[in-house]
């Protein structure tokens, strides 16, 4: 029913924004792994609400329990289940929306599809669900570390403010040095000012997250319908508020000639590389060993603290005004979510590749 991603490393999330809590079941996690639980907590802290004046002030400490698949400080190979209790849900903030459709939210589609719709905080459609993804991504990252595969994401755009540095010129240690998670300090300051300005006006603003995956081996991706690029796109577009995905040259390729866009091969120290990386590390849906570069566009958060026209369940005209605690810009908190979904996707394809590999 659409709550699971992956074929071998399978991740299923459950729970709602204002329910008892949220959780994740990871099936296909290898046994005898000594997971670092502090690293999982760290990833959750990067995503959690209330971490700065740029984010929603909902206070969730994101402490988790492991319900299964864990014995004597190691994974058992059985389904690994994590649970996070919701501690600061304020459902009364949504009572005025009980029978109304908020513009550009999932209220209308969920209500029309399911009828019995949990309107509190968006229910299942809330970004609260992504905390479960971050846990699974944190587990996947620790397994990928064993293969020296690294994933880095950062905010490269807020509104019309851009950070145009290529990943080769970025100091990844600077990403966590400011609340907007932009590795260029001067640009980060402008981004923070823009977010605070729209917040003061009761409005929201969108942005872009850029990412790179390093040391991916040649061969990940299962043509034709499970291309690595297609699965990465699906993973990213499944994140709340995403509106676009591109990898490599992306939409810029439409302006180029083949003679400009083709990545020329060369060999060095018995390894094959390309002189350019317009392909974004993926050719024919299969990783080619070059860095996988991609970008994800996020819309302005739909909840704004301004009056808007809408209709209720009976089609009557109503005036909607957002209340409660909401992000004026989602991209700072979405950075660890993008990394998590990339890790889940890459690890699943790595396991699939190893399952069919034949040693010569």
C-alpha cells in the first residue's frame, strides 16, 4: 500500500503526526552488526523540530526504542523495528480545520480517497513521518561506511539566493556550522535572513538541496524499470514538499549539444574515469563509478499564517488561516532526510548487485 521502499533492504514506516508515535521496520538488515546508536540519535537531532529559530518550534526529543531485531548490542537479521513516541503534539491547533481543505495540502486528496482522514497535523502525510526514514537512513549509512560509500547533502538555494559551489570546492565540515546547512558562510547568512523575513510576514519560501554520493562502485542499478536514477528520483520525490529532481547536468542538458555533453572516458592506474560528469555518475541507469550528483527542489511550505480562501467538505466557501507551529522553509531540516533516502536506495541496490555478482 505504498508504505515500503526497497527490494532487499526493505524499509516500512508507520504512524501519524498526532498519533501515539511513529516507527520503522527494516527488513533485510544483515545480522551481527554493532550499530552505533549515538549516530542514529545524531541524525535524528539534525532533522528534529525546534532546533533553531528557522524551524517549527514543536519540541520532540526524538528518543527511540528498538522493539525487535536487536540482541546483545547486535542486529539479529530479523526485522529491526524502531519506535519514537510523539511527545509534543498539539491537536487543538487543527480543530478549526476539521472539515476544511487547506490550499495545496493533502487534506482534499486524503479525505476523498480514505474518507476517515486524520486531519491533525496532516496525519500520515505530515513530514513527521520522515523521522522514521532518518532512522533507516542512519542504519544504511553505517553499513555503507563498511564499503567507504559517503553521502553529503547541503542547502544550495533558498528562494532566489544561491550557493553555486561545486562539491569539489565545498568543505563538508561547514555544512553543520550554521542553522540553514549551507557550506558557504556568507551565503548562509543571506539565506537565514531571507527565511526570517518571510517568517515575520507569515509566509514561507522554497529551496534546493544538492547532494553527492562518493565511492559508489560501477554496476549499481537494474534496468530497465529499476534504474538507479529512477529509484533515486522516486526516493527523493517521496519526501514531503518535493517538486523536482535532477541528476548530473539535469535540465541544463536540453541546452547542450552532444559534443558538449558527452563524458569522455580515460584510464588511469587501471581504473576508468570520465573527464566530465554530465551523466551525474549514472549511465544507462547504472552507476559508472564517478560521483553521483543530484539536486532536489522543495516548494514553499503550504501552511502560511495568512488568510486564504478555500472550501469545506460540503463545498461552502471558508476562510483558512494557519495556526500552530510550522517551518517557514523546509530545506534546512530536509538535508538529513535527503541523505537518508539516498543511503536507503544505494544500499538496497548494493545488496541487489552483490546478490547477482559472479566472481570470475
